[in-house]
């Protein structure tokens, strides 16, 4: 929690902890596990999202840019846990 006398310092430390913890994740293994439990056949939008993550991994992309009106497509891409920013 960031309550207390030093909320800015607390949030800074929490951010560093999150970054350190995420640096140990194997995002591609996580992606493959999520795919195993996805519906078959996949709805078209979900297929597009998972393919974007798979392709970004294969080409070592720096980020995935999603053009979206309300955010649903970006959330689907994020569901597949890319190792890069969406």
C-alpha cells in the first residue's frame, strides 16, 4: 500500500519490484499456455489478437500498436501477455 508518510517513495519501490518480478517471466511459454485454454475455433478478433502476439515475438518487435475505438482489441492482445508494450 502507498498509505503512510512516504506515498511517492512507496509507489516508486513498488514499481521497481514489479519490473524486477516481470523480468523473470517467460512470456512466450505463458502465451503458449494461454493458447492451450483458448476456445477452438477462435472467434476472428481473438485469432487476430493471438496472431499479433505470436508474430511480434517471432520478429522481435519492440511494441504492438493496436488501433481501437473502445479498447476491446487492445485488451484481447494484452490477454496473450506479450513481452512488449501494447
